[in-house]
C-alpha cells in the first residue's frame, strides 16, 4: 500500500460503489447458502431492484413488493421477468408457503409492527427469511439509532414469529440475519 504505483488500484478498491456492489453480492450468496433447491423468492421493500436483480441473476423467480410505486417502476427495469406488487410487509398478499426465500432489505426498522411483519414473512416462506438491517449502533449514515432494532429484539421477534434458528452475519456496514423455518 505504500508503493506509489499501486495508489490508483487501492483507491479503486475503496470506491464506495464497488464496496456496495460487493456487499449486495455477498448478501445474495449468504441468503442462498444451503438453499440450493430454492426457485422462488419474495423481495419485500424492493426499492430500485438492486437485490432483486442479483437474486434473478442466480436463477430465482423473483417477486417484489414495495409501498412506493415509483420504486416498483425502477425495479421492473432491472428485473423485467419479475412480478412486482404494491404493498407492505405487515400484510403480504400471497398464500401460505408461496416462496422458498423471503428477503427484507433495509426495511425492518421502517415497519409499524415488527412482529406482524415477521409473522407474515414466516407464513409465506417455506424455508428462510433473510433480513438486511443497520446495526444497532451510532453511524454517520442510515436511520437514527432510535429507529433501529437491536439484535436481541430481532431474535426475540423472530422466535415469537415461529422461526427456529437465527444466524447473524456482519457485513461491511450492515448485518444480515438468516431466519430458518
């Protein structure tokens, strides 16, 4: 790192866009670990479709759900083969066991009723819920700490919703919780 000829490569490695892309890729990989037979997934809080695109690229049939119709329009551009619906995490418009994997990206701290959202996710998944969330600590970015849920709270709500195991994976600046049915 002290060699001047490598300075430009080191700066590219630290590029925030590159780090974000790597984190999205790692999130998709971790969410699918031990789910080799997964075919369907629900992306709750789809946003602009960044995660939906990664899951679709891995061969999953993607369904997206977001409260913001403008975000759904953006997501459809990235995942044209996906199906997208307007809705909220606390009231999923899908039958029981509809998906192999359910994914909530940076959403849990925004839900009005965390336990209901997790119960709904439990109801519609056959195998796993993956939750990407901000850590419960002060940071220069992300929601204020009073809007975040501690890991203990997420584990408690997950168990109350019916999930049998909760695993935590610390990423670059986020935490991925894997809740198994």
